[in-house]
C-alpha cells in the first residue's frame, strides 16, 4: 500500500533480511574442511625462507615414510619385506639433505602441533560453551591459562629447562582447575555459575602472582623469556614437545567426541537433563577434566594462544548449527585450519617471526565484535 502526503509517495519501509550463511550437513562440511586442511598442510611445508616446491615436499614425505617402514620390517627374517616395500614405494633421495631436514625436523612438528593445538582448543571451547550455555566462555574460563602461565614463569626462574617449564605449566594448570572446582562445591545455588566465578577469581589471583614473578625475574634473561612465552609461539616445537602434549590432548578430544550428544542434553538445562536420566554432575566433571587436559597440554608447549576456543565454535555453528554431534568435529577441523593458517602468516609476514598470540587476537577480536553487533538473538 502506498500513502500520499503532500503529493509525495510514502511506501512502508521494508527491512532487508540479514545475510545468513546457508548451513551444511555435517558430512558435507567435514569433507570440505578436510580437503582445505590437506591443501593447507602441503602449502605450509612450502612456505618459509627456504622455499620448497609442493612436489619435493610430497617426495620427501613419501621417502621418509618408506624409510620408517623399512626400519619397522627390518626385524623380520630375510629381505623379502624390504624388497616388497621398495617395489611398492620406488623412490630414492635425489634432493639435498638440508631440504630433508627443513621438512622433517623443522616444519613437520610445527605443522602437526598447529593442527593438534588448534583443533583441541576449538573442541574445548565448543564443549565449554555447550556445558555452561554461554557463548562468551572460552577454554581458559576456569583459570587454566593463568595457572599454566604462572607455572611456566616459575620454571623459567628456577632453571630455564624446557622440560621443567612444560611440566610446571601443565601441573599448575591442572591444580588451578581442581582448586576452582573445589571452591565451587562450597558455593550455594547454581553450580555452573559457582564454577565460573571460582575460576575467574582464582585466575585473577594467579595473574597477580604471575606479575610478582615477572617483577622478581632477571630483567636481562628471565623476563624476556617469560614475556615471549606469554605471547604464544610454535617456533620451538619439537617432536618431544609434541609427544608430551599429544597424548592427553588426543585422549581429551576423543572422550569429548564420544560425549558430544550428551552436550546437546546439557545445553537444554540442568532440570531437563536430569529428567532424562542423565547424571549431570558426573558428565560435567568428565567434560571439565577433558577440556582442562586439552587446554593445559596446549598452553604448556605453545604458550598462551587466545581466541581460538572462543570464535571457532561460533563459525562452526554458522556452518552446521548448534547440534554438537556435527559441531564438535567441524570445530576441530576449523580450529586446525585457523591455527595452521595463522602460524603460516606468523612465520612469513615479516623478517622476524611474529608471536602467534598477537595474530590470533588481531584476527579474533574484529570477528567477535562483528558477531556481537550483527549476530541474531540467541547464540544457537
């Protein structure tokens, strides 16, 4: 209907619908993301000051796989197994040793660490947001990062030994969450809110102790090491670091994947979950322990890397919706892609490598602000 006022036509204002990303099925999204991740992995091997072609990367990876298999079958009597392997994988080294060292010793552990850490933090963030029914929850909500940071700072001040730093960071992170849970048990009322508030309070307390540790640290050696560790980096990741962190992270991720349908029930609310016969206290403890193991392991070897566990689950919900059966696997793939991409930018953007925690904040904050200002009501 058109209304005429002073010979001017006034048409009723029609609000244009906001652009909304079409949601995909879990299988479709996972297939696309796996393809993107594989392509990004190959490209990540080629990036850096020492340029290597994708074909050479594939040859080096196949050759080293062949050598590992040959060593594995060398315990068998005779050479028949080795002969079969050489026929199945007929490749010989025709590239310089330095190229092999760059791909296998330097870039491979870093790429694997980015995949595991990024995927783990995203899974932990999605699980916590479902458990606490809060889109602003991140994996360090219970003070994990604060505890790990204080533990790493103490390790740097005491000895500076890499193993000591990782062990103290991991142990103090677990202790922090245990203390937060113990305090929350004494809080009357909503147990979820009590756990969050206890984690925030203890995290702030450990932050004060971290400031004290930085104050007493040697300003020439220890203080720069603490500051650099707090910024987050994958530059010094080795296979030993990866083995230290991969086991608890993979166990935690595996359990959360198996429990992802229970997260759907918990997201309905405490009373609804109990009415369906679920032991909410036990499931909540299991989820908190798994998320803590993942986050503590990641922070122990890479330092503080923020925003992944906060923004990646939101992107996952935009792709496949709030169903955790689809969201958890998709968030894991998205987190791996995101951190691997950010790490590639960190080591190639400038002459000096940029701490990865800085880039995740630069990329994460604008996206999160966009979600706050343009997102629809409700977080699912």
